[in-house]
């Protein structure tokens, strides 16, 4: 997995790309999918993997949090995970129960309504920034803070498809 993280970080030096499927040659900010993380149970760390299937208006196939609603899929940036590593935690993708770990996107500053699109045509809409942490997770109990409640985001799957580590994600302002 470390080689994938290194690969994603190295590829992410390009922060701007021409957005796919666009008749205009507008530049859009972009990032990479580092990991696709799934758990069949809620309130546990998710198992990092290389790919998954996003189902329209449901979420990530096989994940306990999949279903209709506004919080179908969660995303957290590798940069946020690195903040926790700097506090001495041995953590990585999936450890904060995020479905998709990204690199190169400033997730907590994307406004609700922002559209994310992959090269493969997957379309996601940002529905929530952060969350209220009702039960303190093991990470919070260990160091007194956790990045997911402040820096994680939630999206709704507008158009599904296969998502995999290494996919580029483009930011559109809104639908």
C-alpha cells in the first residue's frame, strides 16, 4: 500500500488539469484517489483497497454506510491523515472510517453543492463538511482529537461507476 501512497503523492504534483468531458478548455483543481475503503460494519476502521463500485443514490457497494440519503460516501484527504501521523499515531487510509482517501484536494473547504467528477465519469455532490462526533473514537481517546469530524466530507453519488486508486478527481463549482 505504501507504494500506492507514494505513487499518488508523486502524481499529485499537478494540481490543475483540463477537466474531462468538457467542451471548454477550463482548468479545474484536481486530486487523486489514494484508496477505496470498505467495512461491512459501522463504527470500525475500514479495510483499504484498490477499487470499489459507487452506486447511484446509494454509496459504495458492500459498505455498511451505503444507502439513500445525504451521507452516502465519506472522503478524507491523505494530508489530514498525515496530521495525525505527526502526533505519533500509526494510521493510514481507512483508519478514520472514510470510504475514499484522496490526495491533493482541500476537502474541508469545498462548499456544500460542489461537484466532484472522476476521469471515469463518476459524479459526486458534496452534501456535508465534517460531522458531529457523538461517540469518541479510539483515535480521539488516544490523542484528544480526530480529523474526520472537522476535515472529512460526505457526498451523494449522482452518477456511479467503478472507482480505483490512482483515479483523478476534478472539482466543479456546482451542478
